[in-house]
């Protein structure tokens, strides 16, 4: 072919060597890259000598094919108690009392009434929760014919009850003879007049046996406010109130037991001498779940109390903690705990007095190790008891294996949280503390058991946030958005993805934590928080 080409053209082509193909280095297949979609939790935590806090880890997004309204946040507190939301009221004396417990139960969760008070006061708070919503009111207020209108006025002022049944001897399980309400006493001028002279003797009543639905239908048909329930001999056994029908319409997801009452938990501090009497008194008034708090004494006393409770009251649900290691969780479960509270860890930044605690565990590592140990080996739910500071930390606790998360800082300062409002810098605030300061211990312990120790926690001011019934739906929507970002629709699916390694995460560099600390320091120091400086000096560093 070359001889047929003219000499001049052949020369030109001969002077140019044929182009050489550029060899490319063999590229590594992206499929073989182990970090292309993040790391599984097993790779991050297993065998790692570094403990991680919530802010040290970040989860990778997943494929989104559904709306936030399709996310199901229902979960298990224990194997026998189901919740509509994975958030709990923490048993702190500036967070959960009767009002907070009522609010959580109405929304489908549960609150734990704190034990930093006398056992009688704690029992009264449980009773208040149980009376707020009743199916069959098994312990109604009952008066006799010799009681006076003044007694009824006193009951209404103390308990808010304006109408009561009248029995022969003024006790339950006695023959019903009448009913007296506000309409019967409003026009009475002599408040010392006996009730037998003003009561209604013809009373609409239901007779056992009948279901709650049948009693509600009878109540609606008779157009009365309350329906007494009597046995075959006419003795009062219970009561059904119309006000419950309205509450059921307003809060269809409320958490109730088989008797139709709101469910509530209560904390039992283990270190005091009356812990057994406190626990039995709480069980006697219908507490649905006990939390044996071993923060002050997590040794043999807690295990013995747990074993005794499960032996004498096997039907009572008991959770125990706090635990930060699998060794501690194993002891609690083998003693009979129905769930384990993971707590006592060291948050990033140390304690409130400015030091770094010597004993503890970073919360993300503790939740992952303990929650997965008890869930996979004993099929027992785990509760993240650190108190998430924001929705992001609550989502991370659930994604690392926890079934529920206790809230304290997030809901402190709400209307339902105990405490007095103070005006500070033009903003209404409430005092709040996470640990147990000496002042609250004085309210609970007898003088001989009060510790001669300095204050080991500092109360801080929290801005008032309005009602928790408006705040919690906002938090739940944040969790739903987080689930959507992960591409997972329910908590069981989230834990399944964690176990199978489909849920990926990565660790943040230390610079991110330093930057976050710098931003928080800027906000604290700035006279105008909306104006942030470019540089801030921290100890031994400048950003």
C-alpha cells in the first residue's frame, strides 16, 4: 500500500510515527471501596479504643421513597408496654411531676415521676395522673348523708370534684342512695346543711356486668355527666364520667391501661432505707412501671430489691439502671429487669463544674454497646437515659439501638415542668438541673440519712417554652424527618438495618467538635448574638 502513495506524501507520513495510545493505570473499582457509602456501626465501634459522644458520629442518608407522614414512631418501653412515641419524661425533680406525666400519657408516651420527695407525695402524684382520665373510676370520692355542703366545697377546692355519689355509710361498696352535684348546692345559703337534704334520690345507674363501651353508651343516652355502677345488690362499685369521652376525642393516641386509666411510671431511689416501702406503695396505687434508680447505689442493694420485687409482684413492670457497660446490664437483666436504662455516661465537655469526670463512658458508645447487647442476647429493650440535648441526638440514640429516649433539658422550662418562673433579662426562666442537688435530697431523705457533702450539681436557668403538648409534636416531626433522611419508615426497620450493616455512619474530625465549641462560646460572649465574630479565643487555641 505504501508503494502506491506518492513519494512526497509517503515522506510526510513516514516522518510522523503512528500515535501511541496512552496507557492508563488500572483504576480501583468503586464497588471495592469500603468507604464509598460510609461505615457500618460494627466497624466504627467494635475494637475501637476511642469512645464517641453523640456529636462525634453522623449517619449517611438513605434512599427516600415515602413521606414523613408514613413514618411510624411506635416502640416498646418493655416487652409488655407499647408506646406511640419513643420519648419519655425523665425522673428529674425539675422535669416530671404529675402534670408532665399526664401530658406525656395523653400524647402516647409515658413520664416517670421523680423520687426526690417523700413517698406519700409521690403516691399522691400518681393518684392525680390516674384520676385525670378514667375508664371505670374504681376509687371515686364518696360521701355519706351526714356530710355537709361545706365538705363538698372543700373537696372541689382541693381536688376539683364537684359531684359525688352518696352511700349509706359514705364508703365505697355500700348501698347507693343518692347523688349530689354543683346544681344541687349552688343555691344553698346554709353551707352547713347536710347532703341528705339536697341530694337527688332518683339516680341513673348502670349494673354489673357491663363493658366500658356499654357504660359510655348508657351515659350518652341518659345525657348525664356521671354514671354510677352498682352490683346486683345496689352497692356502688365504680363510676364512669362523661369528661373522659371529650378527652378521648381530643387525644385519640393517649396511653391507657386495661382499666382505661392513663399509664404512669415512677422512680424509686435505691440508696434510701425506705425504698421497699416506697415501691410497694407505688404499686398499690396502680403505678404501671417502676424505675429502680441506682445512681447513688448501683450495687447489691439494687439487685436484691429488683429480685424481691419480681418475686412478690411478678406482674409489675420494672426497669433498672443506669448502666454503661454490658457487664452491668447483664446483672440487671438476670435479676429480672424488664428494660435497662443506659446512663451515667460522660457527655462531651465534662460535668457542669468545669472538670472531666474520671468514671463514665461517652454516650454514643455506651448506647450502641449496651443496647445491642441486651436487645440481641436477651430480647429486652434499652432506654437512652442521658437526656438528649436536641432532636438530632435523640435520633442518633434510636439509630444506635435504643428503643426510647429520656428527655430532660429539652422539656425543662415548659409549663408542665415544676418550678417557679423568674424574670431574667426580660425573659421568663425556670431553674433546672440534671443531677440531684443537695436541696432536693433534703426534701426526700430523713435527717440522719442526709449526706454531708457539698453541692455536686449546679442549677441553671431555662427559658420558658410554653406547653409540652405543643413542643413534643415539633420534636416528633423532627424525628420523622430524620427517619425519612435515613430512608427508614419504622424503629424495628431502623434496628434491623443497624444489625445487618445497612445503616452507615462516619465519625467527625476533632476539628468539628472544636468548631462547635467555638460557636457556642461566641454565642455566650456576644452582646448581640445575631452578630457572630470571625475569631474567638479558646484556651490554648484560636479559631
